[in-house]
C-alpha cells in the first residue's frame, strides 16, 4: 500500500511566496518518494490541486482531516512562518492542534523550512517547544529560528527559505536567466522599471511619504506593483492613489518572471526580497517583522554589501528614501554581482538542509513500508 504524507501550512490563500516554497517541497518529495500520495490542507483545495498537482482537502474540515490522518504515514508543517502568535493565537493553536493530533496517531511529524516566532507569550513558546521536541525532524530557515530551537532543547537543522529554490530546472524560466547580470534590463528607449511590493502595516504618514517619492520617481521610472498576496496587497496600492500598473499573477513563476524584468525593487514582502535576490535585482526594504530583518542580515553577511532597509515604525522621509533608490539604480551592475554571490551561497544551504530532511523522511517511510 502506498504511503501518504499530509502537508499543512498557509496554503490556498493566494500568498505566492508560501506557494513557491510549497512547490519546492513537493518537487523534492516527488523526487525522493515518487509513489507517495501527497495531501495538502488548503483554504482553496481546487486551486491547490491545480497549482501543485497534489490531492487537497479543506483545511477547516476537521472530519476529513481526521480521516486522512488516520490513514497517513506521516504529517508535516510545510515552509512558512506558521508557529507565531503575532498574527493571532488562533492561528498558532490551529497548527499546534494539527501537530498534536498527528502525534496522537503516532505519526512521525516533520517541520520543514520553518520561521519560528515571534512568540510573544511564554505560554505559546512552551507549547511550541513541547510539540517540536516530539517531532521527528525540524528544519528552520534562519539563524534566529535556529537559535530559538537550540535554546529550547530541540534537535534542528538550519537551512534557508525554500522559496530560494523556486524555478530551478523550470523550462518556462529559461528565457530570462537571472544569472545573466547585464547592466540594465530595459530595452532601448524604455524607462527603467521600479518594482513595488507592499503589504498592510503602513501608517498614513508612511503612505504619504511613498506617494510623494513614487510620484517624483515616475518621471524617470516605470513603476509596477507586484502583489504577493493580492487580497491584502492591492488595497495598499489603492491607498497610494497613483496609477501604478499591477502584475497579474496566477502562480509564483508569474511573479518571478516579472521580477526578472525590473531594475530596482522597493520591497516589504519577504518573498519579494527573496525573488529579487534570485533575479539579481538590487533592492531596498521596509521591515514589518523580524523575519525580514533576519533575511536582510543574512544576505548582508554572505554578500559583503550593506542593503538599505528601514523599519516601518521608523521610515525615512522622502529626502532620504528617494536618493537611496536612485543610488541603487546607479550602482546596479556592482550590486548584482554581490547578490549573485549571495544567491549561490543561500541556495546551496537551502538545498543541503532540504536533502538532509528528505533522507530522514525516506528512511522513516521505508521502515514502515
């Protein structure tokens, strides 16, 4: 009888960064366990089934979840920042509940490409630590998560964000190789492109600063908006009250290909920064969450280049932000070389941790076959 793995995470919500990381995980699982049935818990099962070619069930259908867990061979929390209580305690309890449920069925549990926290409550931290101590394998995507896990007595592998491996060996991307570091991406007579990736969390004052900066830059740049979760991000674009074209994305590859056509990115979404790095696009960032800062510091560590970024609670005035964007554009050829170096290092680390995780899962499933 073929084995079954159940995968849970923030899937089926149209968040293309998380869907990109899931696609990498599914590709790895299919390579390592081609006969294994993969079942994803999703907010939109038809979308997930179509996008990833897996079975999918409604993440809110507890009866169906119980039925599939009772027949499963293993359970995993897929890539993402799932175990945190900053968004809501309800979300944390959902994922911990699934982990505990699977463990009560004596299933091996795996946590792949996790970003731990923030956990603002000591009780939340204790619950997470207890669930992870019972897990068969835990891999995290950043050093902060790694340190947290070690401090709580958890055996852990450290890698990188799995979305860094998006598009590798994907034929549709071969027409625009991010490894080709040209000096500019616009054609003759075209204006350079400034990509914009924003999400909720900006104050009216921040919106005002961005509006003034973008209005001025639009005289020399073509500005495009890249929504990594459209239902959340597009209202922010509307607040800017500017006629900024929108990249229409139906899958992660659509955004990756769009990223490969721009010259500079101003990004707030974590995976917009990941895609910019993969595409050799110089970027500056607005941080709303520790995961952004962790990623930026990691890139700076391996590429030897200081990335301009600001916390949204302390965003600079237009007199600082606009010259920095123009400086990025002026130095884009040099910066791309730094980013290419960082991309190679981070993708290697991501692949190494993923391969080690696959070896554990294959060993477990072979033992129960």
